């Protein structure tokens, strides 16, 4: 089997497109080179300076991309990431986040801040929640996902109309209550890596993974508790940005969802395409 990805996103109600402060990136892997599929979402804190750029640095770095901008939010990378991405090991995770911090500090939008803003940044910094995962052995006997998370950005592993795993396992009422996250302040980095939660699970053909930032994730948790047989087919059927935003507008109008930046990354596990064509004459 192989992974297919789609990303849906929307800014806060009343904000412009460029004011979306989440980050999302994915790459569906390359069996020829042994590079596994990787996906990540991050949620930059609204009160922080350069939070959108920080969220984008985090997710791009998970793919092995150094630039401040991840893939098109509605697309995916078609070429292999230029650098080996970090392994799921504390030392490698520390290097991933340290590199993201360095890139964020050197970003033109951050580096061009006023002296007063830069003084505040050095002391307080910016902040983002993050969820990153890797899929492995999709063509082998033991396909699986492995992930790390800090804060209230969430992965949902779904099989049919049943939620298999929610990671991290946050109750709907606990979202937004002092969420943890990764800071841009270098002195805080080692402690953040120490607080990263880890989880993994086996995969099967036709499974789906959803990675969602807090507002949408909170609604998903509540909706799964209320009526999972309605929720999961509806999310699996999303096939266009307009359909996603219509769903979002309805939930916001009904007061079911906090008005916040929203990101939903869906990964579908589908049959692998044939790798060879045989022609008999």
C-alpha cells in the first residue's frame, strides 16, 4: 500500500488568507530510495511574533527542507526532500528543532524586526504546538506509524468508521488550557524535547490518519464522542477546499468550533500502484 495526502486549511473568521498562522507539510515517500512518508502540522501562537514562520519552519524541517515555506497547503512535495530528515531519536529531534530555530532567527521577516521587538523575542520568543509522524514498511509485513507531539495538535488514526487511536489523548474540554509547545528561545529547547510525547501504531490498507490543529481537533474529539458514524465518513469524503470551508462555516455558525486558524491533513492508505508494465507480443 501507499500513502496519499491532502491538506485543508482556513484562517480565523474575519482574517485574510495570509494571516493563517499554522503550518502543514507532507511527503508521501519514495520506495526506490527507502525514504518513508512524513507528515507534520504545527500551530503558531497568535500572541507571538513571527509565529506563522515558526510553524512553517517546524514542519518543513521534519521533511528535511530548510526553507521558511513548506509545500503548497493544498498540495504535496513531488520531489524527495533535499536532506535526510531527522530520525525519531532524542538527539536527532533536538537537531531538527535547533535547526528550525536557527532558520527562524535568520528569516528576513524576523531578522528585520525592530530592536525592541528583537529584545522581546530573545526573552520571550515565539511558540508553536507540533505533531509530526512517519510511516514505515508500507510494502512490508508490518506497516506502522510513529509520531511525536507537543501541545494540543492531534493525530487521529481511523479504520472504517472507528477511531483506533487519538494521539495525544486530550479530552474535548482540555483543549486550550495552557497548551505546551516548542519555543524559539534556544535555552528552552532541550526541555521541550524532553516533553515530546511519543506513540505508534500498526496500519492496514484503507486506514486514514488525520492531523489537526487545536480548534478542529477539539471539534473532532467531541463529534467522535457524539456520533462517530457521521463524523468519519464526512471527513473521508472531503474532496475540495470549498467543501471543507463549507463544513467549517456550518460548525462555526452553530457554535461548535472555536474561531481559530484551522488545519486538517488527511493521509489515506491505498493500494500501491503497479511498478512495472509487462507487454506480451
